C-alpha cells in the first residue's frame, strides 16, 4: 500500500469521500489496521464524514465506538459529522442516541439538577 501512516489514511479517506466512494474509503480502515496503520482523530473524522455522504449512519456510530476503544478522543468536528450522518437515518433521534450517550459518559454534557 502507498498509505504509510494515519495522516495519509485521512487524506485518502477524505479524497474518496468527496468523490462519493464511501465504500472504498471505509474499506481502507480495516485493511490498513491489519498492516499496523492506526487511524487518528482526523482519519476518524473524515471517515464519519464519508459515512454521512454514503448515508451509513450506523457505520458512523461504529467509528465513534472504535474511537473510544482506541482511546482517540472525539472533538467538535467528530460530533458535527456524526450528527450529520445520523440526520440521514429514518429515526434520527434514535440514531444519535450513541452520540448523546458518549457525551454523557465522558461527563461532557450538562445534566439538570435533581
């Protein structure tokens, strides 16, 4: 493969996602992981954006779970891309539940006082 690191993975995924080749973009993640190239925050963010373009909200949520497993902390770009991807779901409120759950687990949300 010509992709040697997370930065190059992010560039490749972004280029494929812009061309609406979301399947090819998402296929890079497991192939490269098997070769020892791990995704970073930017690669995950563009992967989630590719999911939105391909209307693959469930895969976008799975990326969020992978980020948690790999200890890659999501940022505002991550959540904006995830919300956009979930907005494509028939039941966007249900689809965005994992996003909300993650935010609350990390104590990033403001809960009303009981």
